[in-house]
């Protein structure tokens, strides 16, 4: 598993939490398929970083899912822990071949 650099500065009890798995700069953000946040990926689909929109400092547990990755973050009394899982690649739909009529 890759070790991430954690950036989290809560204000008034909560804030955005960012995990860097590779040094930037990053490209465009990709919205998570579930959860509130975005991910940054290399052109080959490797995860580079993620940002959780709003994480409570006191106690929180959130999950972001992307094509090929699931990231869970937990915060207990200001201490951040995370778990990154690589999911099996999504199955490609069957290729449809169009017939040409003469």
C-alpha cells in the first residue's frame, strides 16, 4: 500500500482533508462515484491524491469510491488514519460490431 502525505487543518471543528500519494502537480479532479470528494489520477489511471470535502475533527469516518479504488478515512480526536484498496478493474462491456448493409 502506498503511504500518503496527509494535509488536514480543521477550522471550527471540521475541514477538507487531502491525501497525496504522489507529488503534484495534479490534473483535473474526478468526482467520487460515492461519497463527497474528488480524486486525482495519472493518465494511466494510478491514484495521485484525493480530497474529502468536509471531515469532522472530533470523530468521523468517510468513504470515497472511484473506478478501481476505494478509500476510507477515519478521524478520532484529531488523528487521521486511512485505508486505500485497489478494486478489480471494471469489466468492459461486450463490444458491439455494427453490420454494414450493402
